[in-house]
């Protein structure tokens, strides 16, 4: 009996070789048919459901409306073909354009690799199998792989890995160069330059003694940054207010859901809805009336929010703060200078978009974050361990034919219906893998948020890194190990069936390397069933059939609240982290099997081609970016793509070592490509990273930078408005039902109900009729015409510049008086030092060396000719700029790029901003050159003063040094033979909110003398 079972097992193992090609073919045929049907359904539904398939046509920001797509059967194809990258960047943002560029990189990269491997390796593999491998030991798929190839022919595969490495390096280099160009253009785009957060710096981990506005200012002054701040703001504690607001809004959603369900169709339901409080999995607990329960919950939430807002103490600071600069280039220069510095123990970076901040994590201490990261990593390990269960199931399903000799019903099924058995053995493994993998990104994102990521974009980058590593470890490495164990046990079973001794079984373990080699190559058939499923899921995502089904079911069976309808009509957010992770995993699998099984690369390339067109449509017409990061994900995904190349080389090292033996040292020939990747990564980091991370302006761009004044930044509380905690101005939800249900509310709620007109803050202040029920809860009725989201309100909410919004935090913050007398100033004015008045009266002379007026060391910053001399400068500045020296332009006026200074032995001299004449700013192209010096008694009093070009901190307050008489702005400079004409000054642009448009008193110390030529900021040449 045992011999019969053994014979059956051997027969089934042999027949498995002929079943694998059939299983792969059945999966490909099935997915092709379903995908073709999905495309047909999409083309039929698209013209009739524009709010689902083209929501961005109605909801877009500004003039970024997508191109028109015809309602014909394939009318959506033409816009995809004719819309190029420059237009895409403008219409859909740089994040989405970078995503599409990565897809374009992958589709052409894997097309090139597929052509190479199919043209070179498949002929070698096929010829060797025909000549050297018996027909019963091979099948149609194994002949195309490296499985049975032995001897020196393996070095042809090694040579192909060299070629693949160079192809990847070439493609990545070309696209990296283009991405840097796109980033430079984005930094210089009007949309970015006009964003307030673009010229704001964020300071985290602020020590307790510096947790004030003055403390933030002191941090910047301690490193002697070349540009002063225009305003500073320390974060303020808001306590449990965000949790209470979220609790309130959740209660509103729950009440709306039960009301709409109970009053569905404008009729009262037969039975009032109930809710079970307590219990476990539906067992036990107490049943209560759902409407009364959620009404009481909402009343408690409203009282709690109101009481907390009245009692909140905004004087308690957080451990983070913000500082705005006068111009966007200034902020980037300072952030670049301090990128590796930690002044006073803090970390200073470019401030993210306020909408991108996870405020709950921003105020966490380092110890708190470290604790949560430890717990988070433990949870990740637990998830990885738990994931071995579905991997074991997938491995068993992938080897069903090997189990027929041990599982009777599988044997019966295989004999009765070999077609269906083969079909399911090819379809089930990838389907189960996709099912179990659906929830993993959600778990990863929640764990990443728990571990302390303080921006959504940073959270996305962390999710990509961790999810990609998780997929590689679980889906490739652990899955392969499970297969190795499975095949090793199978061999042991065969030997036991032959009644071999224990010593014979141990001696047979020398075949283990061959088993390992055959196992991960045989798994290529599984991945050939995986990629057709991925291609179908991409097209299924295009059709959005699941979304349509859920909406239909809720509308006709449960009812949808007005809020759900409004939110559903908006363009959904594109989950870049999940899509990037899946694409990277496919790329890693394609590279892994490129030299082993070339057909896997072909399948990978096909899926990338499908994905590139589908996601281009989705991003053009359907999805939006949650917050624009300017393509910051690019660096993360390219690093993982290069890691895939290293993984390919590692598997080739293993293959050559197992075939030739590691003692032969033939495997050393596969190591150099890894070194090539490491060197290429270092090159990228050295030459591409600085321009990718920061806006590095030219001298001309610094001259023409749009300058914002401290007066406007502080007077309008711009920093507090933009970077105040959103809980201080969040709009509480008002319960809403459909208008045809409001007349039934008196029958639903007890007590007296009155009608009032109310403004729905969460609908842009729209007025609506509301019923006030017991407890003062207002329930508004929304007309059917108002159910869809207002496009104008959508543009307001999506815009980055939201000064016009109603922000209550400004009033809250303004009630808190600073304990410092000059807390609103960006930086203290220079102290009046010895020789200051003489300097103001006589102007600069060759004998007077300009010094910083707010430091005690009085070190010279300009030489006797009035130029900055790096060789003569000496400073204790601790700022390391880290870039090569750039020669100083002889006729430069604007502060030069601090990247020009080689090390921290140099300090920038003060920035001089002369007072322009009215004539100079009457037209940007006009400029009055410096005139000959005129004695003070010859000055003609002007009618009025021209707008100032410098920030208010450049001089002491007027009450301290009152001006004694007016001066002529046209005659500012004493004549010197070495001073050439300076045509660049007239091109400086004024910000619409700067102090240029306001006549100002003359600066102090100019009575009867030349104008003040000292100021704070970066150096200039005289």
C-alpha cells in the first residue's frame, strides 16, 4: 500500500511539470477576458456618470481644468495621447507628474530589459534544454528559464545582469536629470513663490527655556543666519480640543446616518433604530434608542467643545515654532545652511504646507516618539509574523498537484475534472495573495502615523519604504523559503517511502542546494499568474465598479446623508504611497527574475504599460493630490528601484554559487554590478540631491526676489494664521438631512421644535432652514440642488492661500499678550554702538570698516575698498555651507548666494537696502544712477518720500531717532571713482503686501548727512 502511494506521489510530481504551463495559460486567458469586459463596461458607463469618471472637470482649482474628453466610445484616449508633461505639471501638480514619469521610466526600462533577455537568454535556455535535458524533465516553461542550464553557459546570464545594471543606471540618470529640472521650475513657479509656507522655516525640538517667540528669534540669531526673520511664532498647546472636535463631528455623522435611514424616502420607518451599548460581538449589552443616544452624545460634545474653547490657555507653548523670511530664496538658503546643524538642540527645516502637518505628532517629545517607534516596530514584526499564515496557504495552493497523493478529495477532483483543477491551481494563489494584501497598506499607514510622522507626505514616504521592505521580505524571501521547505520535505517523504535509512536521508541533503535553486526558479510560474491579476486590478480600478456598487447599495437600501453625497462628489485623494509600493514591488519581482525567467519581465512590462495609461487618465480626470510636495517621493522610489537591482545581483550570486559551488569563487564575477550601483547612488547624492531638495537661486534671482516686509507679516498675523493649530478655527459640523425629511422631525424628536435660519459653516456659510430640537441641536434641511459640493467652495478649500477664510485663532491668539515688550518684531534692532552717529553723518570711507552692530567682537566684514574679502574675514560662525566657492561679482547689489562661501570661517556682511526714489519705482525699468555728493545745505526738500525698499528692522524705531529734516532720495551715494553705475537695482520687484506702497518717514540719523548705508542681512558690494 505504501509503495502504491509512493508511485502516485511520484507520478503526480512528474505530471505537475505539464500542469504548470496550463495553469499559467488559463490565468492569462481569464484575466485577459475579464479585463477586456471591464474596458467595455467603463466605456459604456463613462458618458453617463461624469461625476464618477470625470469629477475634476467640475471640481478644479483655478484654471486647471482637464482637457475635454469626447463622449464617444474611446473618446478618453485622445487626451491621454496629446497631453504632455509640461501641461500635466500645470494641471495635475508635480506629485502626480512625477508619479507618471516613474511609470514611464518603468515601462520603457522593462521593455528594454524584456527585449534583451528574450533575445539573448531564451535562445540559450531553449537550445541547452533540447540538447541536454530529457523531455520528461522539462516543460514549455522550464525550457525558457535558467532552471536546467549548467556549465559555462551560466556566465551568459551573468553578462546579461551587467547589461541590465547599465540599462537601469542610464534610464535612472536621464529621468533624475529631468526631475531635477522639474523641481527647479516648480521652485520658481508663481504658485510656489506666492505661497507663504514656501518662505517659512519650522523649528522642532525647542528646549523648554526657549519655548517663546523671543526664544525662536534667539535660536536664529545664535547661528548668525545671513537673512533676518520677518516674524516668529511659537506653537501653542490646545490640549484635548482636537479630540473633542473630532468626537463632535463623529457624533454628527452618526446622528445623520440613523436619521436618513429612519426617514428614508420622506417617510417614517416602521421601527425606530436601536443601538447596542456594551456586550461582545453582538452578545449581551444594553439596547437603546439610536436617535436619542446620538442626540445626547452630540449635546455633550457641543458643551465640551464650547467650555474647552472658553477655558483654553494659549500661553502654554509647544516644543515647535515657525519663522517667516522676507523671500522664498532666503528661506531655502537658510534651511540649506542649517540642514546638518542643530542650534540649541533644535532642528530647523523648511516648513511644510500647513494642510500637510499631522498636528498631533508635531508636538511630541523625542522620548515619546522613541517609545512609540519601539512599539510600532514590534507591531510591524507581529504583522510580518502573522502574514506567514496566508503565505503558507498561498504556497500550498501553488502546489496543489503535489498534494493529490495525500488529500483524497484533491485526487478525486483532479481525476474527475483536470481542467477545473488546473484552472483553480493557477487562479487561486494570486487571488488569495491580493485579498490578504488589501489591508496591509492601511495597517502600515496607521502604524507610521502612530510612530510619529509629523506630515502626511513624510508619512507616505515612510509607508513606501516600510511596505516595500515588507513585501520583499514576505512575498519574495519568506515565500521562497516556504517553497524550499515544502520541496525538501517532499524529497524526504520520497526517501522514506523507498525505505531508506536515516543515514541515507542525511547523505541525500547534499542535493539541498539544487533544491533551493530549482525552487525559486520554479516559482516563476506563480509570478506569471500574479502579473495578469495585477493588470486586471489596474483596469478594475479604472472602471471603479466597486465604488459604483457601494454607492448604489447605500442609496437604494440604506440611504445616503447629504454630507456623504457632498463628499462623494469631490475628486478623491490619490493614495501615492500604496500605488508606489505596488509598482515598486512589481519592478523588484521583474528585476529578480530577469536573468532567471525572462517571461516574467515581459509580463511586468505589459502591466507597466497598462498602468501608465490607466493612471494617467485617473490623475487627469478623477484623482487629486492630498497636498502638493513637489515630487519629494521621487528620491524614495528610485532608491528602492536601485535596491531591486542589488537584489537581482544577490540572487545571481546565489545561483552561480549553488551551481558551481562557492568554493570555486566563480560567484565573484557577479559582485561588480553591486559596486556600480553603490557608486551611482553616491553620484546622485552628490550632484542631484542639493538642487532637488532646495531652491538654490542665482545672483540675478536673488536681486529680483520678491521681498515681503516685516511690517505686513507681523501686523496681519500671517504666521499665526497659517501655522496656528487648526483646532482653533475648525468649523463644527451641523447635522443635515434632506429637505423632504425636515417636516417629519417633530414626529422623531420629543418636546418643542422651532424653525430658524442658520448658516452652515461646513458648507461655506450657506444659509439653510433648520429645526431646533430639544437640547438646542440644530438640524438643517438641504435641498437636492445643494447636495453636490460647490465648485467655488472646493477651490477655496483646496487653495494654499487662505487668508480670506474665517480664522478664529487670530482672535484667540490676539488676546494673549506677550511677556516681552517687543515680541512682535522679527529681530531686535541693532544696538547703538561707538562710532554709529559718526558713521551716519559722514558715510562710509576707506578708513571705516563696516561691522555688525549687534555683536561685541567688532570684526571687519568689508576691506578698505568696500568689498567682502573671504581671505580677510574671521568669524566664529558655526554654519557650514558645504559648497564650492563662487567669485563675487564686482557690480553686484543683491546678497549673493551663501553657497559661495566655502566653510564656517566666514560670515556674511550686513545687507544694504538703499532708499529708492519715487522716480526709481515709478517704472521697474527706470533707475537713477548715483549722483555726485552734495553738501547737506544744498538738499532740496522733496514733496514726499518714496516707498521704502528695506524691511523695518533695518533701522531703529522713529521715536528713538526722530528724523530732523527730509532729504533728497535721488542723491544717496557719495561719489567715488571706483563706484560704477549700477543698473541692476531698478529691477527689484515689490511684493503687493510689502511696505513699498506706504510712504514712510526717513530713516533715523539722516539729518544733515548721507543716508544710512548699514543694515542687517546678507552682504553686498559697494
